[in-house]
């Protein structure tokens, strides 16, 4: 269930060191706020979508698909709040569409789409394990990454419990048990299922704690990490490219 | 507080805390992605992520709810393909969980262990402000305050479902499985 | 005389109770001495305290359970009392009964690495030990797999690989060999015993393969340990009494095979699993008669549980039809009909429990009167009306499941993994109740003995199809078949 986004591939982005990617992710997200210039941010967006397209055009569509409704909202709702500039459409004295309005809407659409596709690109090309190892390299405490790793391990497990509990309750209730109908009806059937799922999940907690202690959690030693981050190709080259990108972005936004 | 503390002397152990946080992260992620009910008034669905957060805060306390709420919903975003939201979701729901937990636990100190309706209402209001407010601000920055404002009613509804169902679930689970009453911190 | 690696003296322990629910004393004056290099098998019926004992040895209990513990436990000369579990991992390693409770990562090599990372061993050493662990258990090909995708047996091998890697002097295995067939068990035992180790194995049913090694047996009976070397006859008597050795004479209350009216039948059913590489379940003919007790036997993964789920309408077959025999003739059944007709006792008794008292669980959806509730509680030996089901023992929770379905008056009762967690007594009494009502009982198991003693007819399944059927007359043939198949693989 996890790593829904990750697509195996051989693109240069896949090969990039995840730590550099993470840093660039943060930097590029901020860069969308550094300038108001549409050509510049549009350029950023274009570049990102270009990298996404290395995995196939389908991925480009995928990246925008989920935010499309929101983008439409933005297109419609933003212009009325920016009525200055050349007026294109007004309803009596209410300016609904003007050149500044269009500009602002475009700005926001590019920004949001840019950030969305940026994150999409990151998770498309980076494995969860590498992300976690990168976080550890950035000195995020082990406890934090451990908690995420364990949670990821339990998500499919508890999903399985939910499906079995639903089966058991359905069998017990017989024809009564319907997952359709209004809110009240659904809740009537869902509530006992959720109680059972929660009890089972909570029961797992002391068992998990015991497992952790028998695996040495709490042992008085400097913890080791046997896994290394996957490094493809020359990290020097990647650092150079990364610096180049940062330089270009900074220059372009300053101009 | 029921004197079952001898059953739960392990609640202070790091292993227990890590375990309970990890499991509740998983529960929150699942409640957010899988458990949902279609709602007639608003288009779309009501997800049970906020239900899980209220449940965690009332049952396990502010700190578990902070991390479970934040990381659980953020993970749900990443899994679901909305990774761009993850950082803001973490803040919005982590803050939500923290605030509910602090208020409910402070309330318990006054009523000697029972969770009062008043503290639940205050928690609901505070949670709504934190969660809806965070989404409004970050959404506004990302794609404009006009569009961000349209999310407010839906978010408040999520919080309402959260308090109603979450608090009921907490009561039901504590009755059916009493040891959990001692798992909070 | 070898030195003792584990010494338990006068151990007594009781779990703490809850308001309305007291637990009886679990151990009383328990003594055990395990010498270096010894293989000690501790038998006991479900709920006798095997897992608890294994946890006391590794300092997990009473740390995680509370309760009053007295007596002395010394592990490799070190007093357990006051020690933390994580400080003992270099002395003793455990494989839990339920592998899902012990696995914490999403990759097999990471799982094995974890304890070594905790102890701060060198990177190179960890890598070598991981290789060693994987090779020793024959799962090197699973190195990068997600443990969640492994079968039950493979998960247990993974946990054993962890022990091989860390290599503590004492290994504690809790029902680890339950699902392994004799050939795999032989191989694994050979590898484990290739180096001098001390092993304590907790089991319900000792497999024959163990006899090939120099093994010492003990039985956990009424809170204390009896050792076979002290008195072999007494030992055998206790094994029979605890249901670890089945004595058919004890269960003759079940009516013998006789001609019965048919209840339902399956024609040309097929069902494929979603996972790649899995076989398809294909059943040409299958018939159930009214009021009979039958069993489906097969190894884990043979498809028997799936067939059970199809029979109760939880799964829909891809093709084929299930019919009920009615006065008007054969009538096809859909999943809804099957739901109504059948009660399915899940292996995990906790899926349904959500109410605060036994009384409420029994009344849910039905509203029986007070007298009926009391009668059921007595029939199924449940602790009491006001007891929270979630706090009852595992066996009691299983019986509660049975009790709930009993009230539902079903025509067919399916018991999945019949003997897991249930003592033979409890299992026998539960299916007797259903049988006495006139309902059909189908139990699913991998235990041939259980099947032979309790069922009138058997269906044996392998790789998704029925390979043999038998009734009372041909039961020896059935036994021969199973035994024969296993020898071939040795």
C-alpha cells in the first residue's frame, strides 16, 4: 500500500542522491515564493514537468489530476479579488475579470501546480527507505524515523484487521449490515467495527513494545545503521548540478 | 482515575511510547485514507482522520496525538498522492491533536478523571481553529485566500465529526477494554 | 554435570485481575534447571502458561503485565529480577508465538539487522551475520522482501535467522515449529543443532521428528513442571489428561457416522487469489450432510480456509455454484443466503468483540431472555455475565464466539483452524454443543489426529483441490496417504 507513488525507473532524477533531492525540494518550494514574475515561475514549472515527463506523459497528467478541481476554483475565485487593470468582464459594478485578476490567478495556479508537481516528482523517483535514511543523515533523531518505519509496517497489518473485522461483523449481523444508506445507518454499522479495530490495534501496543525491547531498544550503545543510502553515479557531479540549479534560480529571481 | 496503575507501570517506558505512537500513526493514516462516509451536504466524503485524532488525544494524551495526528495524516497524504500537502497537514493535525489533548487532560485534573462535556466543547473549538486556520493560511499562501476560504466549512464539519465520533469511540473502547484508560500520558 | 544456563527456583506468579475478573494463580513452586547444550521441550495445553513462562525468563513479565512474582530466575548466572529485557539479548533470544507481533520492519535484512544495530556492532560484522542468518534458514532469496508478504512458515524462519545472526547461548522458541512439515523441520533442527546451543521449545504437540534427537521433555501442568525423566508413565498420563495425546475413547459422546440427509453441495467451483503465482482453488464436488461433523485437512496454504470462507459467503467464487437441498429440489445459494445459513468461527476471536460485558455481546442483535443467557454462559464455560470479553483469556474469547453463533441457530458451523488456541476439551465441548442442536459442523485443521478422532468424514486438500476423501471405514487409508506424501520429500 505504501510507496504508492514510487515508480521504478532509470531517469537522472532517480539516480540523484536522495539527500540532495530533499534539499532541492525544500529550496525549489521556497523559490516559488521568491518572485512574482510569471515567466520565471512558469519556467520553473516547465522545467519540473519536463523532468516528470522523463517517466512518461501519463505521469505528467497524474501529477496535475488530483488538484484540477482546486485549480478551477482558483481560476474562478481569484480575479474578483483583484479587480484592477484592464476590465474584461463586469457584472454591473462588480469587476469579475480583469487583466490583474488574470495575472494573479495565473500566478497562483503556476505556484500551486509547481509545488504539487515538485513533490510528485520527488516521491515518484525516491524510495521511502532512501528518504528515511536521508532524514537520518540530516540528524533527525533515530526515534523519529523508527516510529515512521514501524507505522509503515503496521499500516497494511491494521488494514487487514479492518477488513477481517468488517467480515466478522457482517457475518454476525447478517442482512442487517449494510454499508449504504444515510449517515446514521452507516454509522450504526461502522461504529462497532471501529471499536473492534481500535481494541485490536491497541492490544498490539504492549506486544510491539516487548518486541522492541527484545530487539535491543534501550541497549546502552551507540546505535549502528547497516544500510547505506543508494548512491548512483558521481556525487560530485550531482552536487555541481545542484549548485548550478540553485545559482540559476537565485540569479533569475533577482533580475 | 481507576487504580489499575499496577497494570500499566510500563507506560513510562520508551519502548511503550514508541510503540503506541507508531500504532496510532498507522491507525490515523488508515482512518484518513480508508474510512470515509459520503456526505450529502458537501460534495465528496467525510474522512475519519479527525475522528482518529480526537480519539488518540482523548485516550492517549497530547503528545501521542501530536505526533500520531501529524505524521499519520501526513503519511496519508503521501500515500494518497497529495504529497505536497504533507508538511502543512502535519502542522495542522499535529497541532489539532496537541490542543485537544492538552485541554482534555487539563479538564480531567479538575474533574478528577472524568472527561467533561465542557472540556470536550472547548477542545472542539480550539481544534477547529488550529486545524482550519492552518489549512486556510497555508492554502492561501499556495493558491490564494479566495479558494482557501471554500475549504473552511468542510474542515469544520470534519472537526465536528471528529469530536462526536472520536469521543464516543474513546468511551466505548475504554469500557470494552479497560486497561487502555491507563495508557495515556 | 554441565553448568546450568537457566535456573528457576520456586517460581510463583499470578496475573493482576480487574474489577469483577480475578485470575487464578498461574505458576506455583515451579522449578526448572536447564543445562548448557540441553534441548528441553516444554509441553502444555493452550493457556497453561507457556508463553508467560518464556516471557518471565526474558524479563518481559511482570514488566509488561504487572502481577505478583516470587521465586528466583537466573539466566546464565545473572538474576533476572531487576534486569531490563534489552540487556539480556546477548544471553537469550526468543521467537514469539505470533510472528506478526515480533516483526517491526518492512525488509527481511533490516529485520535481522535491528538487534545488532541496537548493540552497535560494526557494519561489516552485521552484514556478515545477516548473510549467515539467511543461509542457515535457507531464506537468502527473501533478503529484500517485505516480511508482510511471507508465509507463516517463512516469517518464523526469518525470526530464526535473527537468532542465528546474534547467536545467543540460549534460544527460546515459542510454538515456532507449529506450521512446518516434517522435512523442513528436520532440516532446520539439523542446522540449529549443528553448533552447541541450549534450546527451550514450548509446544502443544510434539512432532515425531524430535524423537530423533536427544531431547528432554517436560509438561506444564496446573502451574508447575513435571519432567519426563522423573517418571515416564506419569508424564504420559498427564499428556493424555491435558489433551496433548488424543485418546479417542474419551470423546465417544459424539455420535458415530450414519447415513444422513444432504444439506448442501458444491459443483465445479473455482476461485483465484489475487497474489501472483498463487494457485487456483478448484473444487469439482463437495457435499455436506445435515447434522454431521466433517473436517477439511491440509497444510497451510492448501486453500482450506478459503473454501471455508466461500462456504459462509464471505468470499464469492469466480465460477461454480453452491446449492442447498430443499423440499422443492436443489436451490442455488448466493453469498447472502450463505451468510444467513452459516456461522464462521474465526481463528482470531477478537474480530467481533466490542462490547463491555459478556451479557451484552450475547444479547447484541438478538435480545435473548435472562435465562437463555445464563444457560449459554454455563454451556460454554464463560467466566460471567458482567466480565469484559476483551479481558478474558484467549480460550474464553474463542468460546464466546462459539456461544454467540450458537444463539443464532445456524444450519452450518465452520470452525477455522480448530485447535489453535483451544484446548482439546474446549474444542470437543464446543462442537458437541453445535452437534447436539442438529447442526452440521465443519472444522478446518492441519491436525490429522484431531480430524481422525472427531470427524465422521474428511476432505484432504492440497494446492487448492481435494485430493482425497474418507469416511470412518477408510480412515486408515487417509492416514497412509498423508504419511506417504511426507516421506517422499525427505
